[in-house]
């Protein structure tokens, strides 16, 4: 199993960054149409992980994550709308469930696609105002979380944590205390280094999860649990250090940092925290 990105994958990552730099100021609808036209919803798992990381780095607000990972493994892409999947009998905290045109529901008899207008959808307010979350009532749905959804959330968390680290490093270079930049103090350097190591560990496990999915490896379920757990542990450390080094201003509405802090925390809470997935690994 090759663990190094090839030239095509590296070129894809550069292309995604260039596209996002050029179009991130456009409206959400225009961005969503662009992603679909570029075929990003149809890429294999490894390439999808790269795209999700870059989208999260710029705090993308389109329904890409839900459509590409929560729906695709069930019944394929819906060309005319954003899909989402309901994973348990009560359909709690379904990402983009309040704006999906159609919802893929996994039941004991298989997967069926239901028009959202036929379901009872209750939007839910969460601490991240950029996310759309809803409760969807589907009595016959069964508990079945696709591995691709766990990998997608892990990749999204990694992208947010990368942005938190970059913002924090830029801040401690500019902010001075006692006549020196904050970044010159050893304790600050140690925290930044710990953030970097946690991000790289979570990224490696996320890529491993994507590779097992791409190759149909029998370890794909365990790999998805490991990626989600590592991403959750990563966001916890990055959240704590990033907020501490930035100071209270890091959580003000005027500061970009708070957007990524909330997105990273959301990725940990959706579909189970790090502790939940560590426990799942122990009982497998």
C-alpha cells in the first residue's frame, strides 16, 4: 500500500488551493455549482480526503462534506441536489439534513432514497453557525455509519486544525511581550510543535483510512475508527493551545480563528467523539 502522494494527487491539491483562492469570495451557490462541475463529488477516497482538507482550511460552507461522504457510499451521487444520510432510527444531528433535496436512508431491507419534502425535518441550532444540522424522523432507519463518512469528518478536522496552527503561528510572530515576539519564548514553541505533530499524526491516519477504502482493504473499518479518534484528539490539543496562545481575542466574532475552532470541535462531536471510536477499536 503506497503511502506517498503521487504527482497527480499533488497536482490536484495545488489545483484545489488555486480554485479556492480565486472563488472563495463568491456566493455559496456559485461555489457549490463549481465543485460539481469540476467533478469533485466523484473522486476516489484518497483524492476526496485531499479536497475535504483544503475545503475545511478555508471554512467552506457548501454541502460538499455531507454530499460526498454521507450520501455517496449509500446510493451514489445525486446530480440535482445535495444528499445526506440518516444513520439511526431517530436521525439525530444529520449534517445538511435541513437543506438536502433527497435523503438516503439505510433500512433493514436496504437503501432507499426519499424526497426531503416527504420527511419531518427539524433544523437544530448548533454552536457553529456555518453548519446546517437537523433531526430527520425516519422510524425504519437502522444504525449504520459508512466508513467514508468517518474519514471525511477526520479530513475536515485536519484542515481546520491546520488553519488554526497557521493563524496561531502568524499571531505569535507579530505579537510582542517583554520586548520580544511571543514566538521567541520556548514554551510557545513547544505548544506550536505539539500542534504540528498532532496534525501530522491525524493526517497520516486519515490518509491510511482513505487508502483502505480505495483498495477495499479488510482493515477499512478499524482504519476509519483510528482516523476519527486521532482527529478528535488532534482538535482537542490544537483547540486548547491555539486559543491559549491567541488569547481571548481568538474567540471573538471579528477573529477568523473562532470559525475554525468551532468547525474542528464540530467534527469531533459528529458521529462520535474520539473516546467513542477508541472504545469501538477495543471491542472489535
